[in-house]
């Protein structure tokens, strides 16, 4: 026969166990997500980011350019292509393996036809359609020959120091082309009297204040190269 003390102890023990079970059942959920939840949310965010990236346009490209142009002249290039961000058209020496900033170019987004300026050197060149991606892949190309410069300078035989005089000229009148006067033997222009060719022919120059033998230059604006000249005597 159980003693009242032992029976009371068992009843108290059972009551305690019931209270503990109730507390565990009502425990609040953890505020921190589980590792599986974090992984799921991360994967979902990554998929959304990838889905939001606009794929780069792809497709064939073509180049249609003149067979030959004169040195320093501007000419039109017709093209087709994906016209993706950064795509451009450039003229490079024949056999070149990559484009450099020295080569004239324009972005494809300007539309077809676009304008290129021929190099001042004669020779064989190529027109490239270049992808704007990191590898700058050449998608299309066409051959082109750059022939001798077509232009001339016709200045007076002599002028007095400080006098204004007119210069007749012919030439490609490409962007940045200009006419100037320099002492014979000088190789670099240093802001002597000049005018842009776009003002037309004839243009007006002012003779230097010092006398001697000079040259009137036609200068290509593409790379500051002397393309044509005519001697002129500046007298006291």
C-alpha cells in the first residue's frame, strides 16, 4: 500500500512535467531565419537580378564603303549590325590586329551612313564594325585604298610685314582642316595667323611682323599633318 507522502510526491512531479510541456508548446518562433531560409531568399534574389539584365543584341554585321578615297578626306560608310551599346565603326591599317585611338571612328548609334576621315598616309586600309564588348570583336570589315592628297595652296608671291592677304586653296575641307603661315623650315605650328577651311576659299591671313621666307600651309585637322604648301616672301 502506497504511503500518502509517496503519492503526493508523484502528483507534484506529474504537475511539474505538465507545466514544462505547456511552456515548450507555447514558445515563440525564432526571430532569426534558418540557414535554409537564407539560402532560399539568396537564390531567389540572384534569379531576379539575372532576369533583369537585358541581353546584349546579337546578329550579323556588314560594311559598305568606297573602294578608294583621297588622304585626309571625309567619306560615308554604310553599315548594318546589332547596334549594341559601345559598337563602333573605324578605319585601320590593313593587317592590323586591333584598333587604337589613333584610328578615326564613330559609334554605330549615329546611324547609317556614318562619316569617317581618311588617314593622311596613302596605302591599304580596312573599315571595321567593332563590337563594344570587352573583347572588341570585329564583326565585319571591308577593304579601302587611301590615295594621294587632293588639294593645293595659291598664295601671293610676296607681302609686307603685318599685311593681310588672301589665300586661295582647294582640298577636302574635312573637320578641323585649316590654313596657316609659317617660317620656312619650321615643322610645328605655334598659333601663327590661320583660318579654318570651312569659311571657304579664299581666306585671309596676316603676315608676320618679321620678314623672310615663309610657307602657307594646308593642315589636316585629323592629325595636324602638312598636306600642301606654297612659298611666300615677307618683305620689310
